[in-house]
């Protein structure tokens, strides 16, 4: 049930990936070079000229900024949705956030201006932080022994959704509703309304699926425990292990006796103030590795085009190959490894594979070497992601799964907020080899930090 929920969510989310260049051209033509969008692009062009590359860098920076807006909203809201689900249950939060995601796609379908489109991405980013809630639901229904294997299926859903979505987006964008029916343009219908409407339909299917089949996974006693923890801290200011507040903005209205309201305050403070040392350690490893992996995701198509003359079709096949290898790793290989190896060992092996993959990809002298590097990166990521998610869950109590997994997802979103622009600048000014050497170094640092992580006790109650 959760696998399908995540898969449908990720398809709708990733449909937009192949459309970024055409989106820029469309809204520039629509809003004009003299508008606010034109002014913004002129600033990006000035920065690109100062960095010595006006051929591709403005477009890369524009795409990076749009991606950063989406990721920054996920960074803020992932801990909020996770903490809220600890207090009131997973099902209600999932229903509300999927409904919000559907609204963002509907706004995109009728975005007759760039600023409406940007508003739709803001909404999508805010409600897209619900992935932490679905991941917490996996932790609710699995034993500690099988937790990491189950997280492998979560990773497979991510990979499958991220492979399917761009393909659906690329093909559906060939249907221009505003071109076929020009009067619809008066209502904001645009050349990208078809992908938006497909995303909207998928979100509605997801909502109906949750309503019909998703049964609450968080027992009422666990929710009661979380609420008591929040209430206690509101009155005494003390820290207890199962509180939900933990500086992420959850507060109980102690003076009125009403149920606490959840507000967004400072996600960075939530991360830095974690009093669980092993969780802090995994978060640090995850963030450093995510910086490297997102840099690869951002630049891989440019590397293929620059070094081997890859077209959009060949780059699409390369990204599909990356996704397929990731699905096979997380859906099959990693589940078998956990029967023999500890999570920390699998994590370390994944980081070593990633180091080798970054080097092989960045210094690839032939398409075959490039594919080998990409396969190593997919294998490494397939071992790393479920290991880190499983460790985060195993290091935490049952009453705080949503909160800690929300913070974990929030850090991944932070990496996606800052890396695309930086990676684009490094790639188009210093070159692919420098960027991938930095990525390999980051993976090496993450490997060193991973050696300090303790082995979780799986004999504790789930």
C-alpha cells in the first residue's frame, strides 16, 4: 500500500524534470524580457558572464533556482508533517498533504503567467514534504529486524517513480492543449497543461487509494505518548526522549488546555538540537553524501552531451539506466544483503562503491566507462539510502518516527536546495573532472564518518 502511494507521488513530482528548458522559453515569450522574469534572467546572465560562460549557465542557473525553491519548501515542511503525524496519526496527514499536492498541479495546469507557475511549485514543495510521513508508516508496521529491508522497498518506489515520471512528462508534453484549443489560453491553459493534468489525476488517484486502502499505522497509545511529551515540555521546559516539539515549532497551548498547534520555526535548529547522537551522526553522513549525489544528478546529462555528444534521447536512456540499476539494487540486492550483513557495513560498502562511481563517471573516456560509473553510483546509492533510513528509524523510539524521519528528509531537501546551482557553476567553469573529484572526496568523508556509527540493537521492542 505504501509502496504504491510513494510511487504515484514520485511520478507526479518528477514529470516536470525534462520540461525545464522549454518552460523557461515559454514563460519568457509570454511575460516578455521587460517583465520581472526578464529582469531575473538578466541578472543570471550577468552572473554567468562574470563566471565566463553565457552559453549554458543562465539556463542551468534558472533551473537550479526553480529546483531550489521546491527543495527549500520541502526542507521547511518535512519535519512539520512528520511531527504532526506523530501526534495525530499518519492517515490524516497523508490525505491532507496529497490533497494539497493535487491543488498545486491544478494551479500549474492553469498557470497563465510565470508567477502562477512559481506559486504552484511553492505549493508542491510545501506539501511534498509528506514523504517523511509515508516512510514513518513503514517503520510503524515493520519489526526492527526487517526495518532496513523494508526501507529498500521504499527506495525502489522512489527509483521507479523517478524513472517513470520524466518519461510521462516528455511524452505528454507533446500534447499542447492551448495549441489544439486556443480559446483555453484565456483560462491560463498552457503548453504544459497536459503533464500538469496527468499529475493532478495521479494525485487524485493517490488520494482515493489512501481513503480506500490505507489504514492508520500509528497506534493510539503512541500518539497519546507523543502528545503527553509535547505537553510536558510546554509546562516544564524539560527534555524528554519522546517529545514531538524538539525545537521544530510544535507547541502546546498550555494556557488554554487546547490541543497543541504545529508551527514552522527553524528546521536548522531542529537538526542541530537533536539529542540523539547516533541520529545526528547518520544525518551528517546523509547530508554530505547527498551533496555529492545531487551534484551528479544535476550534471550527468551535461556530461553526456559535452563529452560524448549525447542527445536528449541518449541522455534519457542514461538516466533510465541509472534508475533501473537503483531499482534492482534497492528492490532485490539490498534485501538479501541485510540477511547477512549489518546496516553499518552495507552503508560503508555503498559509500565505497559511490567513491569509485564518481571517479569512473567524471573521468570516463568512453560511453562504456560512463555506464560502468553510473552503475556503480546506482549500486552505491541503492545500498546507502535504505541503510541510512533504517538506521535513523532503529536509533529512534516508536513515538518519534515521524519527527526524526522528517528531519532526515529535510536534510536531503536542503542538499537539493543548495547543490544544483553550485554544481552547475563548478561544471561549466572548472569542468566535469573537478566536480566529480569533489563528489568523490565528499563520499570519502561520509565513509570516514560512517565508521563511527554504532550498531543498533534490534532486540528492543518495535
